[in-house]
């Protein structure tokens, strides 16, 4: 970064924005920003770093600032409009990330789902071996001035990741999502990923069982990872237990050792293969990679656990059918003898409508399912569908909970309850925990 300037973030509490703010702060820049008053889970990290968070107001904007515009904001937002009136530089979040990562050996993690977990796992692993900066989609960011690697999440929504030209690209999967933007269906989504692949400089890692991702063509080597003989980076002899997973790894047919992860679900074995593949191509010691994998504790809002009374409560960001399937699979592995209850908050009306049958199929993998009202978005506040419509397609329940009455969940004992969603499903979790705690004051 060559500028000697102060950065002002419009929408600083966003997961990517807050992570980027932390990185720039670490690199020695003055950073502040604005957002809504409502508390978010990204806020604590900003406060701990001494980054000022202001309410939106045009008087916040003055000479000497470079404005970083969050993806949810248009040019008519009061602060951005003021910045343009003052002829201040205004850059988008993806533009800033693209500029920043170009100074390092960069690894972008893309995919319809699994980006954040894989980014966190790769960032943790590389950080234990070499100096590494990283930007994770759970609001976590760290900047190291003389880092070798930069690991970052690359989001396909509105083709934002086309501002990036990474050295390596991981594609965890390609599914149809964001129906409010990808009007051309799955082919439109694949086109976006292929466009980003063609901007990648050294190599691409793709899950070998994803037919959409495997159709991608690029000008650099593509390495497929997975569980099949045809995969370049392959896991065999997988052992999944209540303590995690272990597996042998071969690359191009050559066994490079046994690896262990304290993580659950087949998807985490696949994520680990992508991480191992990147490390191998960068000639990192396999034993060091294995050592770092074994100490990864996860990222925020991905299979985050707590115990209240006799219940295990899991908080997870899952908001797509494949993510729901993966989360339930992980819970089954870690708690094979417990009933698994899913509480799901549908996120956006267009996604719920477009993927309704897939949502029902994935949710039915739980023993019992409850829903909350649909959580909209800044761009989509209402729609022609309700949670009851989804509930009618679910065989394992599907009743819609009300925040003021969490009593239906009190019928379960010694079970696992997973609260899933990308909106504010945590308020339902908090309400349930409070009722449960009141009934069991001596079992905390």
C-alpha cells in the first residue's frame, strides 16, 4: 500500500468490511467507519482494535479520507454522496481487497458455500508456518507488513471477485445461489467462476466431484481434490470419530502421510485437502501442515457449540441446502447417540422460493425441524412466500416458531439443537437458552 491516508468505511460492521478494517489498522493506517446502531457479532473485534464506529452522517466525511464503500451501499448514501461532492477517492470493498492482496502470494477461496471455513483453516495453517495476512468472512482479519501469504475470501455475489487476480484459487463447489442476481441460472454462476479462474496466476484447486466446477477451463494448472482415484489430491482410509477425522493423503498417486483434524463432517476433510494442496504446491513441509491442522478451533458462527443444562446448542451460518446438509452431517458425527433438532431461519425470499425443495430435503436429515420467519435483506424486504410454505414440504416437522414462545423446544432432552441461518437467528437461540436456563438454574 503506497497511500499515506486515513480510511473511512461505510458499512464497517459487515463481515468482510470489518475484517478489512482490522487488516488496514494492523498495517499502520488510521481507520474508522460508520454503520447502524444495532449490535453485530463483528463489532467486538473493531472495538478491541480501537476502531471508532460512528452513526451514518455526512459530517463524518472530510478532506484527507479515502472512502471504502460497502457492497450494500449506493452512491446516494449520505456519506458517499458527501465524499463525491468533496472529490474524495471512493473505492469499493472488492477493489480495495484486490489492490491489497496483489502485494503478496495470494490465495483466494471461492465457492457457493464453505468459503469461510476453508479460508479460516488455510489462514490458520499458513500462519503457523510463515508470515500470513488474512481476511475471513466471519469478520476476522489480520495484516502483517512483511507477510509472505495473503489468504482471503472471494465472493461470487454480483461477480465481486472479478476485482481479484490471485496467485491461487480454491473453488469449494458451485451451486445455484443468489437468484436475485444470477438470473441466467446455474450457467450464469459457472460463467462467473470461470471468469475469475481465468484471472488466476499460478493454479486452481477444485473439488473433483462438483460437476459444475469441473467444467471450468483456465490458463493455469487445475488440481482436483476429493475422495476418488481420479483426484489429484486424494484422501483415503478416512476415520471419522467423535474426536474428529484422520485420513491418508496422496498427491498425484504419491502418499504424503496421514493427517488429522479436530473437525467434523466430510466437508471438512475436503476443505483440508484444498489446504494441503496449496501448502504442497508452495513446498511447505507436510509435517508442519499436519501439525497446524490439528490445532484449528474453527471460525465464528460455523458449528459454534455451547452446553446449557443437558442440551448441546450449535450456532451455524448455514443458509443454503448444501450447508445445512453439511452441518447436520457434522453433528451426527460428533454426537451419534443424540437426537438432532434443526431450527432454521430462511434467508431472503428469492432464495427460499428458488431452492425450496432442496431446503426441505436437507432439513429432513434432522430428527425434527422448526422454522422461523423469513429474514429479508436490505434489497429484499418482502416476497410472495412464507416460512409456512417451506414447512409444508418438510416431513420432520416444519412448525414456525415465535420468538416470544420457545416452549416447543423444551420437549427435547439430552439432544442437539442447531440454530442455522445468515440473518438474526441468534435471537431465537438466546431466547431458548434463557428459558432453558430458568428451568435448570443449577445445571449451567
